[in-house]
C-alpha cells in the first residue's frame, strides 16, 4: 500500500512538472535555429503579436506607442527577426517613438537583424545604410544579409560574392545556402543552385526545413 501511494505521488509530481514546462513561454532561438548563429546573444521568451518582452518586469507586456521603452522594443524586434518573424519585428520597430534610434540602441552585432527586417520590407537602400554602420560587418550573418540586399538591388554578382564569404565563415548556415542558390537561379545556373539545395538537405537532415523548401520552389520556377 505504501509503495502504491509513493508511486502515485511520484506520478503526480512528474505530471505537474511536465505541465509547468509546457505552460512556460518557450524561448526564441536567437539564430532562428539551425546553422548561422550570428550577431549578439539576444534571446528572450516568445510573446504574442502586439506584445514585447520587458527586461524590467520580466514578462510579456502590451506594446503601447509612446509609452513602451524604445530600447526594449528594439531588442525584442531583434529576437523576432532572428526567429524569422520579420513582419512582427517590423511592426515592433515601427511602434518605437524614434525608430531611427534603433541604430544607436542596438549593439553592433544586432544591426544586421535590423537591416534584414528593413530588407524584407523591400526597403533595401535603408537596409544597406544600416549594414554600412556596423563596426564589424565581417560575420556570416552580416555578409549573408548584405548579399541579400545587394542582390535585390540588382547587383546579383556582388551579392553572390558576399554569400560565398558568408559560407566560408559558416559552411552550415542554411539560410545563406538558400539565398546563394536563389542567386544562382537568377543567373540561370541551375546546377550550382541544386548543389546548394543538396547541402541544405545535409544541414537540415531532411527536405522539410524552410530553407530547402524555398530554394526548391525557386528552382522549380
């Protein structure tokens, strides 16, 4: 009887612990998962749309224009960008009282994330201007994003050069492999594009990751 009671208590405790783990807000990987880590170590719990993680209160808070601290909003927008939630990141940046202050509020390594958010909104010239303000732009992530921006500005060969430099720094960075493959598609070099697709499959371990699927669609036309 005592053994049965003890086992029941242990089972209940384990169930409670498991439930608490599920209830806790899951962290957003700063590098968006996979290869290519990048910039700073800006991690934080994932809040819902219209919210941000407050370092001051240690919880998700509702974004209030003109009230929420710009520095905390900028940092959380970087977390969203690294999780590839670009639209949400742009919304957070826009909510800042002075969005242009993001360049001075963010650490140098995180400026690349601000740039890619602008680029995803097709604000390529602004994105390039942000990348040019980085003190250390020789990182896999910064070079990848510079390649993305210059490619979309019509300078495809220049973009490929940046991608290749990024690959050299981080061969297992899946996103740069996707973007490089897309650049080869633009050039009409399907053989090289398919080479990048094969590498992405090796990095992801399957054909279901976003980078593989996006490049496969580009190759398929």
